[in-house]
C-alpha cells in the first residue's frame, strides 16, 4: 500500500496548474497552433498567481517557492509576458 507524505487534498492546487500546463503543451502539438497553447499556458500561470495569493500555504505545496509576494508577482509577470508574446508573434 502506498503511503503518501502529503494528503491528496493538499496537492489539488498544484495538480490543477500542472494539468493546465500539460494541456497547453498537448494542444500546441496537436493543433499545430501555438496561440491556443500559449493562451492556455498564460491562463495556467495566472491561475497559479491567484491560487498562491488566496489559499493558505498548506494548500500551495508545488506553488510555494519563496515569499507569497514574490511568488504571486513572478507568476503574474510570467502570465502577462506569455500572453503578450502569444499575441504579438505572427502565426
């Protein structure tokens, strides 16, 4: 029997963000259009920022890197940068 160190309910936020990131890669490969995957990746990063800003630290296990302010600011800047890059690169 597998004994988890962390209960599954405390990993849900990280798994959701990771799943969206994996889906963005999959959609980019399948549709051969980076815009769909790029916007989904930007959405995943924005969701990571919102989750990290709103949930307690015990539910942000994979998203917890530095201080809350640093993590939220970094994820938000990445989300904006990815969205802008996706929008301006000619397709």
